[in-house]
């Protein structure tokens, strides 16, 4: 099984994920999802308690395929954790009382739609995978959003704003409905991007990062002649 491992961010919380090429779907670390929704210092124990109180949730987890995946932990060692796909994560969210539930659903829908956009329109750019986008800009540990140009930020915000507004109006519930909404939000940004590029002759997606911008502003000094005189 070929997988692509990524560390995604929601509300300053790290969510360990991996993309399963065989089944073509994202899987998420259950403990990280619970931690993001509840801010619990012990998400594993919290989830265990929820399962005891919610028989339907417990039956669902027992009947679901929850593969384990090894991620590098803070101690630098590999640790196997239980994961679940988008459909399963949506079911878990329904059982956890959290004010973050709705924004988290929208975030999940955007993650789920990410690969759809990338496969259907590789030139969309704003919807490229995080790793590809950061590599394109020459980034490693730096925050991607902090290294976007004004054009990239505006298009990204337009997609997010459109998705958020459609979600508020239509109240999607299932994973496929959320993914559809996210795709429509991305389509609005795509239309705007294409119109912008046609009118300006300038590409929205840029390899420019903050470091590259600063480097480009540094004067290029040539000491060649001075060295010859000395």
C-alpha cells in the first residue's frame, strides 16, 4: 500500500493524516481529531469514556475498519495509532459535544476535496497538496500562508469564504455533501483566478516566498574591480 503522510493544522492543533493511494482516501489519527475538538489533555481516555457512554458510537467503532499507521512522535520514535477515514470521522464528530464541530466539518470537507481538485485540475494551484505547494515555494518548516503572495491569499480566502457561506445556507451533513460544497467553493476561486490571469497576464500561483522576496531585494554587490586594484 502506497501512502503519503502529512501533518495538517486545524486551529493550531496538529492532525496526523495519510493518503492511501490504493483506496484513494485520507485517513486521520483518531486521537488527534478528539484532541482538536475537545482540547482534552488525554484524548485517548476521553474517547474511551465517550464510547462507554454512547453504545451506538462504540458499535460503530467496533464495526469499522480502523487501520493503524506509524507516525514519528515527539520522542523521535515511530508509534502506531488508530486511524479512520472521512466518513468515520464525521460519525465521531456527531458523538462529541464541541463548539468546534461545524468549523471542523468545513475543514475536513476542504481536506477531502483537496485531492479531487488536484486530480481534476492540477493547474488550480491553490488546491494543490500542502507538500507540493511548499516544495514549489522552497519551504520546509515555514508556514505556507505566511509565504503566500497577495494574489494567492485573496484566491485562497475567496474559496474559503464561498465554501463557508454555502455551508451556512445548505447545512451539508454527509462527507460527500461537504466535499461537494468545498469543490463548489474552489470552483468560484478558479473562475476568479482565470479571469485575473486573462486580464493581467500574470499567474496567480507563484514560487515567491518571503525569504526569496527578501533575497531579491538585497543589493547585488560586485567587488571584482576593487579586488583587482588592491
